[in-house]
C-alpha cells in the first residue's frame, strides 16, 4: 500500500490551501520465482517443469527453441559443464503478463542427482565403512582413488563401485583426504573424500 498527499494552492495563504490524503492498495501479484527440475545422469537428460496451469503458460523458450503455449515440461540433454537458460512467459495470478528468466548450472543438477559422501570411517563398526556413490549407480563405469600426490591407490570398473579404505595391494590407507574420480556414461565427476579411522 502507498500513502499519498495532495496539497492544492501550496503557495497561497493557509486559509486558501486544501490537503487531500489517501491510501492506494495494490493487490499482491503472485508469479513464478522458480521452475521444478530433475536430472537423469544415466540417460543424460534434464527435465524442467513449469508449476502453472497450461492455460496460463504463453511460451517457454530454451536452447533457441520456443515451445507452444501450454507447455508445462521440456526435456533437454544433460551437459556438463553447462548453464541452462529457460524463459517462461505467462499470466500471473491477476491475469497480468509476466516473465520468468530461470538459470540453472548443470553441476548443481548433477550433484543433486547423486549423493557422494565427503567422509567415511572404515573402522569395521558396520556404519559408514565404505565410500559409496548413491544414485545413478547403474551407469557408473569406473571409480578411481588417488592420494594427495596423485598416486593411484584404487581402481574398479566392476560394481559395486565402492572403496573400503584399502589400497590395490591390500594395505590400509592412512587417515586423510583422497581424490576420487567417477566416470559415468558421458560424464566425469571428481572431488575429495576424507578417510577417518
């Protein structure tokens, strides 16, 4: 809401002036602030969904393509590194024309499709004893573990893709940070994991 004031004849004597005051209430317009999305790392796609009724969606634009009115979902190829730009032209809750320009970094989509722990404790207590990827494991092709000097300690191309803290020769790796590389069909993820005994 906005308060307003109008003074007539502001330079004349006080008896000749008049003041009007009022309030203007502007209804709150509810529009889009985000899109819903999900990614599939194995099949390499990302699906964007517009959370509106089809009759309120006038156009969706992405990757140089304008989709027809009423389009609620578009599926695009998953690429990394990449940034997606999706524009939605729609009617808001008051029937006014509005536009949402949505940006999503592919790395965020990929990280949410996977759970890659940053710590594991191979101490034999049955809790968190292996470094294991959760999500999209059906398309993992290789897991490699390196020490901080870049020496390869462990590699597997056979499921389950997990590391129990032992080196390829069978000895136990010491506590510390290790680099992992996970190869999927079409994607590679790398990061660090800390081994705590």
